[in-house]
C-alpha cells in the first residue's frame, strides 16, 4: 500500500497538481487519494529521499523546486558513475554470483514485456526490477565511495532507477522506450559476464537516453520551472 500511495503522490507532482513549494498535508493528500493518513505519512519520507519533497516546518514536507535541467544533468552523471561501476564489476574475477542475480532480474523484466505491451499495474513491478538491476551493478563494484556518490545523485528528482511515472507519457509510447532500455540491460550483462570492461562501461553510459525518455524529461515536466 505504501509504495502505491507514494507512486500516486509522485504522479501528482509529475502532473503539476502539486506545484513546487506546495506544502504536502497528510490529511489533504489522504482525502484526495481515498486512503488513511498512515500510508501517506509513511510515503512522504521516501519521496523526500528521492528529492521530490523537502522538509517544511517541524515535521512537514513541501514539494521541492527543481528544473528539468537538474534532472537531465543528474541522469547523465548517474550513468557515467554507473558506467564506472559496470567496468569495475566486469573486471572482477568473482563476478559470477552477481551475474547470476542480474540474469534473474533480467528474467523478471522479460516477463513484464512478454505480453507485447505494458499496463498500469506493471509500474511497481518494473520499478522494483529496475532498481534491483542497478543496485546489483553498483554493489558489485564493491567501491563504497562510488556507491555513496551514486546514491547522492539518486536524490535529485526523477533520477533514481525505481522512479517511474507511467502517467507522464502514454502506455503505448512508454512500451518501446522501456523495451529499448531492457535490451540494453541484456547487452550490459552480456558484457559483464564476458569480462569486457570497456564495452560494459560504454553501454551503461549510453543507458541515460531511455531513462530520460521514460520519464518525459526530454519534453519538460509540468510545474517544474524547467526547460528543455
């Protein structure tokens, strides 16, 4: 329930219903979403960790003011850092167990796309799968500083790999974008498994395009104050 409520609040922000600077009142959001205040209360700190909200008052939150350029550039930085992580993992002799977990994650993604389209209910499943994929590569590099830097970048709005917004663009439009990204996932894992650091890094760096397009970052976000 908490993840679904967080997603619905995220969509309100993406759609500009909750513009930058708006204080997010638990009671009002709960009433709007038709849920109790508890899942809303639990969701707000998670959205703050994503960078969508910022502290306001003693215990409250407000919608953070950000620009499309902020998210666009941070996504580029994220992919550069994750590219380095992929390089490090591909260079490790003990990468076998991580590769096996990555293959399992890819299998979960294959099931999402096997029906030839995506539906709204795929949103949470895809988000968890994508986050797991990126976490495995970052963790597999075994570099605490690199991991810390990447997670700091994740705090910029719409940059973390589990942030998706199916309402931002139509399901028909988002399917080929996500499919393209998933094909890239397969190619990245192939390069890591085959011990090709240069290829793995290059592919991971190029992964920023579907990440941006799936969130509509190349077309602007309502109420974000940004521009292309």
